C-alpha cells in the first residue's frame, strides 16, 4: 500500500474546476485503483451532489468504467482489482469493513452498457431485486412495485399485456429501460449508468435520455458516456478523465463552452478521440 | 515384392514427384519472370504432381486387393470337374477352401482326388501371375501418373484449385466412412432383429416380464417359450442408471458450479484435469473396484444393520438381505464414473452464461449464491439437462461395471440391494461362447442391441436439441 501511494505522489496533479462541493451525496477522496500491478485510476477527488446528474467523459480506456464501478464496489467481483482511498456515501465509507455490499448495492444501483435482462419474464426481472432484499411482504405489494417501477420508466404501457413473457423478447431500447426499471425497483439513492445508450439506436437513446432527465428529480445519477452531446443534454456537471486522472470537473455548460484545461479542450473539440 | 515394399516404393515415388514438380515449376518460372508470374505457388504444382503419382497407383493397389481373390477363384472354379460345379454353395465353398490350402502346400491331394489337380495347379499359377503383375502394373500406373502430373505444370494452370478439390474429396471420403459404417451396423442389427421377431413375437419381447434365454436352447421350445421378456432387463438398466445419476448429477453439478464460479485459477488448474483423469479410467477398472471393494462393503454394512436390527427388535431391519452382487454397488460406481460427463459439460454451459448477467445480478445486490441460484442456474439449465441426458445414455450403455458388480440374474425388482441385470450385460452373455448363429438366443442379442440403440439415440437427440436451443439463446 505504502509503495502505491508513493507512486501516485510522484505524479501529483490538480483537478481543474470545481471537484468538491459543500453538500454531497457521494464524496470520493484520494482514490487509486489497480488491476494487479497496473494502475488504472490515479488519486481521484470528487464530490457528487444529491439529485444531480454528473457525467463522466473521456477517451476510451481512461478509466471511466473503472471509476464508476468503485462507487458500488462492483470492482470487488474482479479478483485482481484493488481500490484504495475513501469513498463516502453520506458520511459512511463504503469500503469500511462493517459495510455490507448487498445493502450498498441496494442503495447504489447500476445500469450497464449492454442491456442485460435476465432470461426470465419481464415481471421477474423487475421483481428480482425486491425478492432478494425482501422489500415486499406479499404478491400484491410486489405487483404494485413492479407496476410502479415500470411506469416510472415509461415501459408500463408497452409491456403490461406481456409481463410474463421473456424479457429477452423486448427491443434493445425496451430492454435497457427494463434494466433501469429493475434498478429503481429496489429504490436506490444513486444510480450508476455505464454508457447506457451505446448499444441503442437514436430513437431509443432519446427515450432513455428523457427517462434519465425525469429520474434525476429523485435519484443521484452518475452516467458514463462517450457522447458529448448526451453529456450536455442530461447532466448538470461533467467530469473529464484522461489516462486514469480526473482532469477537470465543472458545470456541464462551463466544461463544454469554456474548458479550463488544455486536455479537456482538446477532447471536446475533437482533437483527442 | 511384398505389399509393404510396394507401399514404400509408391511413397518414395510420391516424394520424388514432389521434388521433380517443384524443380519443374521453378524452371518454368524463369522464362516468365519469376514465381510471381506463375498462376500459383510452386508447392501447389509439386503437390498436384505428387498426387497424380500417388492416387491412381493407390487406387489400383486397393482394387487389386479387393478383386483378385474373387477373380482368381472364379477362374479356378471353371477348371473344376463337372460334378463339383453342381455342388450346393456351402460345400462348394468348402471345396474351394481345400483347394486353396493345397495350393499353399497344406495337406495332400489324396483327400480330394486326382481330378482336382488341374484346379490346384491353375490356382498356383494364377497366384504367381498376380503376385508379379501387381507391382509392375502399379509402378507403371505411377509412372504414367507422374508424366500426366508433370504436364500440368504450366505457368497459366492454377494447380491450387485442383489440389483443393482433391483434399475436399479426401476429407469427404473420410467422413463418409464413418457414416457408412454407422448405417451398415444399423442395417445389420435391424435385419437380424427382424429375423428374431419372426421367431419371438414382438409383443412378447417388449412386454414380457420373464427373461430366461437359456430355455430356448431346448429344441422343442425354440421360439415358443416366451422367455424373452425384456422388461426385467429394462427395469434393471433403469434402476442402475437411476442410482448412477442420483450420485453423478448433484456431485457433478456442484463441482461444475464450484469450478466455474468459485475456484481460483490455481485450484481450477488442479481439479479440472483430475476430473478428466476420472473420465479416462478404463471401465473394467471401475468394474473390479465395484465388484471387489464396493459390493462386499455394502453387503457387510447391510449384514451389520440386519444383526443390529435383530438385536434391537426392529422387525423390518432384521429381514434385510443384501446380495453380494447388487444394483446399488454397480450404480454407485457407475455414478462416480459419469461425474466427469456431468461436470465438464455443465462447466462449459455455466461458463457460457454471459458475464453481463452476473454483473446485472451483483449490481442489484445479489450475493454469489443467489446469483447462481436465480440467474446462472436457470440460464444454464437447458445445457445442464443436455449434459445429464448424455450422461444418462452413457450409463445405460455401460456394461463392464454391471457385469462385474450387479450380476446376471434377471430379477424383476426395484430393490437396489438385490442382484439385477441390464440390457448390455445380457447381450454379452448371449454372445460369449460358441453359439449357433441363427438361434433365437443369439438373435435376441441383436434385438436387445436395437432396443438399446433406439433408447440411447432418442436420449442423444433430445439432449442435442436441448443443448442447441440453449446455444441459440445467447449466440
Ligand atoms: N478487468 C480488468 N482487468 C485488467 N485491466 C482492466 C480491467 N478492466 C479495465 N482494465 C484496464 O483499466 C483501464 C481503464 O479501463 P476502463 O475503466 O474500462 O476504461 P473506459 O471505461 O474509460 O473505457 C484500461 O487500461 C483497461 O485496460
Ligand atoms: Mg467503459
């Protein structure tokens, strides 16, 4: 551990813009991530505000997904992955020994790049989290939860006739909204989305973006995207990552109109892909 | 010249043709401005020329070996005295055998009579002609092949396509050998089974509850005895297979889950090969393990239980009777034997479940075992069922363990502590020793074989269907 921190101190850097907030939902301090010997994230400090949408952008391989997966400890599932530093979810360090990851992931949900509905019925997909966490006491409550979750994702009308049909029969966009419904059914506080629209066509993308916008009233959302237009459309703040470092964080409008850091500017003007 | 020297000569000729072909193609390349201006690479011209040398010669050897016996014996037969020509086919065959033996210097002419001398002489003469003519002709054909092949080497002739076609044909022939053999076996089994069902009614065979093929040996009872009831054998087979699957499915499945989901790379590297070794142990070894270790152990344990039951006045235990050959012993050992089938197939299908489904489940806060129970297992289920069915058809077809550990007695029972027998074991016992080929007893083996074949074929087809359906889900 000591050696690792030395390594990061050797190339210290300042994040440009406003990474820290007064009032935050998640606060990330001095986080380094290693895959075996290889460091993927360098000393990231970032606050994420409550009921805000923050988007993470940057060239591919810069560590956006890795960073996002730290926030609900999904990196625990990768043997060689090692996270150091501190990430607080409302004053609780989520890497503390006393933290139960099951409960953490109920509070911090995740939606993935490729829609990944379970090979079960639509109903069972949405009910999955509720069953695991024992959120409902009887079938009636579960039915209601499924219905309300699907309604919040604007999917209810499309699927209410076919709740018991396999979820894999839905279109890509519907599948991704189902995955979002599945995530919000456990009523998380934060939703992490890793390029949720990259496998969707433009129309499905627009629907999902609209959904993100609506959800942001009740949830804190962290979204990784490779589309700068999407970041501009859905998020209030934008964080720019480069080679594992958090280069610049600011209000989305500032990042896109008036970037302070040269790397950010090069990226958003298309000089770094 | 013996056959093996001829083969070596042909192979050497092939290699020589290759080098001649290569040299030739390089030399024709020079005037046209190098190899790049040839229609194809020199190695293809060389291969084509060597194929020209090899294949016709090989074909000739093959045809010669197949035909020469019957052609020669046909010629010899025309030399036979008139009365011999009118013999029935069986005695004629015997006679030809005797003539053949004489031609090789075995026995004396006295036994046959002097009138057969011309035939024997003719045979000796023809055999020697054949023996000298074949190598000469083969070498000649090879030479012609080489010349024809040599002439194909032209700058504008694309030898690559011809070589491609030849390999295509070779591969096709190889695969059709397997297919044709399968069909041959099926038809012969089918044919003999039909013979059997002319002696024993089909219904008596399929629904009969008494299996005792020995009775049929008594001449007055052939075909009429009705002792070819297959039900006890089927029940025995199913009983043993069921015991085997009861062991193999849970153990195999759980070890597959452990290997796929929990084991570290190092542990996996040890356990997986170890399981595969289990699959490589010859079944006869399992068989004597079952007969010499497991069966006596079960019997001893059962006797102990009985004595204990008698002492403590537990009536039903006191009457416990474990035979020294039992379905349980065979089933247990067979179960161990098919563990690797279940585990390695299940391991494959579990690994084929996309990581994204695991991530989705973990992301919702599910633990590892919840994810396995609720997502991975259901997703892999069709594939696992396929694996289990394949293991079942393996268990049904297994013979050695049962012969050694479960006995030969065709008891109609579902008590695993008694001796039972299976379809495969009965096939073995029907055919070992000297048998009259067309007795109902021998033919019964074919009918049993057909029965077994149909059952395992059905199981395999279902299994493959299920596995295929599962594949489509993710590909
Ligand atoms: N499971 C893993 N094992 C080893 N290295 C990984 C793994 N996942 C990602 N990485 C490495 O970490 C770096 C960041 O990857 P990632 O977070 O996926 O980037 P992004 O999402 O920004 O494209 C890359 O260099 C990648 O090679
Ligand atoms: Mg990524």
